[in-house]
C-alpha cells in the first residue's frame, strides 16, 4: 500500500501497519513537530516527510495513495476546551484532510477525533460520507480515551481485554520525582476532625472500575490533583506539558473491609475497585457511612501510601506503543507526543479490516 498520513506525529499509524504485517510501499507523512519527526525517523527511517499539511499537493506523491489517515488537531472540538469548533484554526485543519481526501481519492481512509457536539460530528460525517464509530481505548489498554473514528474500513467494537494500570506499571520505580506523600495518618486516630477539615481526602470509584484519590498535595485544578488507583484505568493522556499534568499512580499497601453482593464483610489486604459509582470516605468520627444495598468497597486503612507520576515508559504502554519507542528526546517531548498520539491497539483493530483487501 501507499499511505498518506496527515498530522502524523510520531507515526502511530505506521506502528499499527507494521505490527499487522501489512506491506507498505511508500509512507508519506505530513508533520511539523521536529521532535515527533525525529522519533518517527528513528523508528521508521524510510518515512517520506512532507512538512506542513497546507503545502502538500496531489503532485507531492509518486504513486497513487491507497490509504489516507489522520487525526486532525482537536482543541477546538474537545468538551474540555473552549469548543470554538471550526472557528478554531487548529480544528479548521480538518478541511486540509478533506481537501487531500478529494484530491487523492484513496481506496481507504481513517480520520480520528475527540467526542464533540453532534452538530459538528454531523458536519464531518457529511464531508466524509460515513458515520463515525466511537471506541474507548480502555477496551484494549489501561487508559480511558474515548475517540471517534470515521472510516470506510469494516470495523466493530473491540473486545474488552480487562487491562488495568497495574498491568502496565514499570518494575522497580520508586518515588523518583519526589512527589509529596499522601498523608495517611487519619487512620491512626488523633484529631480526626482537624485532619478532615484540612484535607478532606476521598477515594472515588467509578462505574468502569476507575479509582482516584482526590485532593493530593498538588497545586492546580482538580484534574491535576487526581491520583489513580492501580486497579483502575488511567485518564486520557494529554500533552502533559509541565505543571504536574502527568497522570499519577497511587502506591503503597491497603487494608480494609469489603462487602460482597450478599452484604457479608470480609477483610482484604488490597483495595478493590468498585463496580458502582460512589464517593467513599471515612467520616470525622472514624466510621464509614451506613451500608446500603449498593455494593461498597470501603477502604478503612492505608499503610505507607504515596503517589508518583507515571513514567514515559508507562505512558507508552498506555498508548500501547512499543517500549522505548519515544526514547531519544526529553521526557517533556515524550509526554507531549504520547498525549498527541493514537492508541496503537485501537488503530490495529481498525486496520485488521485491510487484511486481504490491500491488493484488491
């Protein structure tokens, strides 16, 4: 196949094709980030880099393009942003994808973007002629990352592989970033009222098994303060540029009481992520709230607990990128390109529909 990848980043599409054994004749990549280009060339030296997408023309290619892929910048569409949509010059780059889609007339195409308002989703669908499929990377990785994929490649939802954070953690990592310790003194007694007035720490479990510990000793907004439990999923990776924005993992030993579906209490050494959405905390009197018919995973005691940032290697694993793929640039740039990248296993799942069709 001859492939054109727009907004190629560190070339996650090329990883997926390579791992599937789909033969690529020419891989053309449009990208302007010099660090992402450096990593792509390190891993795939035969990549034909074309630079700025606005300067790419149909006569830039020696062969007919069989597969057009891209994840156009999403800042204007994201619910987490200002939602300027097509008025945002970054999101307006979608129309460069449309232009080259019309000029190259590829047999297959794939466009990825964030969840957005239905009215803007429908505009993209009208231009590309297909409705998107929504896939959460949590099905094939330890990361919650919901994305829309517009493609004419036959695809269904992937099966849930049951991967959680503890499955991707790097062995032997100690608090290397010297993050503040989570204060666990509340379980020892003392002035519990004073502790809760000062800290108000909580364990929060969501329906998908994610757990985070609120109000860690970090300055910033609530999303920066979240510390995630190894039995759950990571939040969506962002570009993570400074300000403690890297996802943080909860470390240490847990003791507590677990109530099963029959209401029977059992002791356990590690907390278990719950199946229901609930906010769990020890009250000022040291007791837990009344047990209801809703299953509770009440963590009572925490031993030697601290948190640390996820390492670049662990973020590679969250995006299901090969270990060490982004080595060779600073950690800041590694985090950034991983946040901008694709979850490779999702793209592989989609590209499986190309098998047997690439030469037809």
